[in-house]
C-alpha cells in the first residue's frame, strides 16, 4: 500500500452541537480525493460520527477501564463511533507532561481497541533554534511509536510546537527535512515504513496548503483552527485532493 492522503481536523476544546452545521457544510462543499477526519471534543464524537464522516478522539487512556475520573478509554471512543485518536499532541505533552512512554502505551491501547493512532511529534522553538530538531524528532519517534505500529493502524503527524496557532510556518526546506527523516526512521524500523501516512501540522490554511502538500513525504495535514469552519477546511481538503 502507498501512503494514504489524510486531511485531519483537530477541533481541540472547541465546538458545541451548533457546530455540527459546519460538518454538514463541509460534506456539501468538499469533493474529496483524500480521506477526511474530524477530531471534535469528546462530547461531539457520537454526533459527528453519525454524520458519516471519519471521526477521532483527541486522547485516550492507556488502560482499558478503571478508576480514572475524567479519562476516556480507547474502547469507549470506538463505541462512540471513532475510528482514530490523536495521541501525543504537543498541548498534551506540555499541559499534561505526557512522556514518550505514556504516548506509546496509549497507542498500544488504541490499536487493541481497533483505532488508528495519529501520533504527534514536534520540536519547540528553543530546540529548533539550538539545532536539535532532528535529534528531538528521532527520539520522539523511537519512544512514542510502539512496536505494534503499522501503516494501517498508525499515522505520524509532525507539528513544530512553535508553529501551532501562531501563524508562523516552517520553510518548505525545514518541513521537507523533517518528513524525510521521519520516512527514513520508520523505514529502518518497520517493514512497511515507506507506507505510513505522514502529516504536517502547524498553521496550515487555505493560502499555504497547496505549497505544503507539494513537499516530498507530506501525505496530508493535521489542521487546528482552520478546521473549525467548512469555508476554511474545504479548500485545504481540495488542495490535498489535487496534490
């Protein structure tokens, strides 16, 4: 199999039932030649999935059940209609001090529940400025991606922390360098490493999507704010479809 094109929208802690109108509009406007995924807050997973669009959670617990107030098990996401789950997003790594080992354990739980894990990696501005980007990405891939990962059950998203929600975007050369490294590391470790879908995330918007999707080894995007409105997300989906 070749890497599948995926346009994934991460709604983060945004959206209510009224936001479902954006899903209706997206389904009406977008003529996708790629996979489209929406990851709403947990309160909307069932309702979004009912619209007939691929739906994902934004996190899951590593355990299948238990006394973990406020957490959600991977099997519960699956039961609500999810097919994917985002794991290791920089906001989880920062706000909740998640480690690579915890993310790997959550990924195993996701796989066991039949979910596709969208595992995020990315460097901070300090790490970028110090020249440590490739070392950071290599370490995160090694520690966060479990041995049971395959191209069928795992997607890797590169999101430079300093570009998320800031309007700043790495140069094409910087994105290409990291995506080439990820492809190399995955191919070294996994028999189907050449087939993993690699997403770029960080201030992706209609105006820069086509340029980003033309970069080698970029198979799609993990989109934050621009995924909240169909008018912004549909052109990104169209750009990926045309890439």
